[in-house]
């Protein structure tokens, strides 16, 4: 069945609910259809006589200038069509958001008349939903975003909420225009892991979740990104998700982790952490053929310190020895408090002679250190130490620790205040 162009156009307008307008750029004559008036609650008869002022008087005064600027941009060749969204007042007094589009049509009848013709669509509900989404995004304690990556690996942010500036220090519009701005804020040590996790999520279509640090002038903060990917018909992947601040959570985790591996009184590592590191050193030695040494230290006659000057003074002695251990051992060494006055030092990639020399230096420094009791009495303490190194006779952590203890007992039986090496 043949349909005329006029019939087809009328059907399209009926289906879309669009109002039409025509504006003569030279004479300012205007023509509106019934639907144009109907979307504002009027009939054309109620708005008669129809003129350019009919339109301008119905427009919100704050939006008229934006419409003129859009028209100038189009007529100046800077925009492909005349387009803007402005508020127009409904007959009931409410403001409706109207999306207007148009283009110039030059008459072919020799009159050289220039007509700007286009449509009006009521997008009020769409605007309301957008505003509700924006308000929701602003109220949530995180950045709402959509991230997309095509089959060639090109990526971008079709949507980023304004919270991006609070988190990243990057304006949301700037982030959507240049997605690299957000990635540039990620800590360099975390960036490879973030990229890898995105690729994994794209390949598996499993939820993306990643903790990483953002670096800003005001400092570093931990965030967690979570989103669900979906594959689009063109092969691209789109993630919709949220980024939240987990700084407090990370600090708590780090504090709990620190408490789990350290001694509360001295701040040194505890036995649990030391044993874990001993296993790691043993595995490294087995693989690469290196060696390492362990020294077991015990404060001589420490019970007499507590008995004579009290436990608070004894605690200060232990803390002073711990500080001395931190100062005299190397960064790679692991020092732990394993009992009341007992300590163990793990020295990676260190042979027996170097380990003994290190312990002798520590022993001499401690013998010269002066402590003071609550009553003002000055006193000093000494230590005994036993050293053992990984070898064919001590090729298990339990054997190594036993050898270390034997050397310590031998040092105590030799008169204390000395360092002995396991001779086996």
C-alpha cells in the first residue's frame, strides 16, 4: 500500500508525540501544530494570535538566552543542528522540559525565504529521572560510574558522578572526556594490578572488585571499586558500579595485622611471625643455596631486675633492649621477642661469623647502656646469645632452633655475657 510523504510524516509525529514548529528567520513568522500547543496544555486557539513572542513568553526567562546561543552556534556553522533543552510553562503553571531540534530549510520557489523547522519533545520525565539519579549519586558515599571497553581495548567513562572530584580531585566532565585522568591518580604500585583485574573481569564477565590507592596532593587514600560487567552486542564490555573510600577499614586491617605479628610491650615481632619468616628463609635457601643464621638471646639475671626494682622498671629495660636491637640489626633482619626476657634474631643471607660479630656488637653496646630505676638507681644488664646457621646438620627449622638453644645454654654455663656459635 502506497502512503504519501505527508501521511507518513503525520504517522511519525503521532507515534513520537512530537510538536512541530516553523520559524521564518527573515520575517519571524511562526507556525505551530496542534500537538505543540497540546503538550503545554493549550489549544492553538487559546494562544492566538500566534507570534514569535508566543514562544518566548512561555519559555523560562533563564533558558531563553541559552536557546539564542544554541541558534547562533548552529547558524554560525559550529553545530550540525539547532538543539537545546529549555523549560516552558504548562497551562497548569508547572514547568516542562522541552527538547527542541531544528534545521534550516531554504525555499526552492525563488523566494529565498529561510525557514528554521523542527520539533519539540516533552522530556520532563526523563529529566526528573536524571535528576533523581544525580541526587542518588550525590547522596551515596561513593563514586557512581559506568566504564566501557571496546573489543580493541579502547576504554572510557560514559558516566561518572560528581563525587569523582572529591575522591580523585578530577572533575567528572573532565574524567568522561579523558578517562586517563582517573587512572593517572592511582598509586603506581597498584596500577598494574588494577589493569590486570579489569582484563580478568572482561574475560570472565565476573564481578570486578579491586582495592587500590589514590594519590593526591593531600595524601594517599584507599578505595574499593566494585562493578558488574556485561557484554554488549557489538562485543564491548560495560561495567556499572561504585567506588567507595575504605581508608578507615584499611587502617584497621593494618592495625590488626600489626597487632597479630608484634609484641605489645616492645613493638618487636612475635614468635608466630618469626616462625613464618624462618619457613620462608628455609625455602629460599633450599631453592637458591644461600644460608642464614639465627641467634637466641636471653637477658642475664633478668629476674633480679624485677625483684629488686619492680616490673615497671623491668618493662623499661625490655623496651630499651628492644630499641637497641632495632638500632643494631639490619633492615633485612627479623627480631622477635619470644618470651619474658628472650629474643630471637633471624639474619637472612648471613653466615655464622658475621652473625656472631653482629651479636657481639650488640652484647658490648648493651653492657655499656645504663638504666635507671624508679628510685633513681643506675644499673646495667648483660645478655647471653647462641648462634646457629643453616647447614647439612641443621637443615630444618626445628633443628636450627634446637641448635641455637644449645648454643645459648652453653653461653650461660660459660659464665653468661658472651656469644657462642653452634659447633656441629
